[in-house]
């Protein structure tokens, strides 16, 4: 079992790892997205929904990351 002292640290590491993985995915696929989607498709309702779906999810993670990183700074 995980000790009570290590559990908050593990939780924070998992939050940061999830954010790093999310950003890594965006960076890894960004060039393909530009090549295959931005250049070849005109702006329409579908492209707007695509961008909202793709980037609101990324923006939604920022407050979570800020909350946990802010909690780390307050503890120090």
C-alpha cells in the first residue's frame, strides 16, 4: 500500500504526467494537423467544431494544472 506521506506527491506527479502526455500529443500531431486539416479544408461548421473539440480540451486542463502546481508552491 502507498504511505500517507507519499500519496499526495504521487497524485501530483500523476497530474503533471497527464499534462505532459497531453501536451506531447498536441506537439507530436501539430504538423500533421496543419498539413492535413488547416491547409486542405475551408472554414465550415465542421472545422469549427473540430477546433473547439481539440483546443478547449487543452485549455480545460490548464486550471487543473495551475491548481496542483499552485498547491505545491504554497506548501513550500
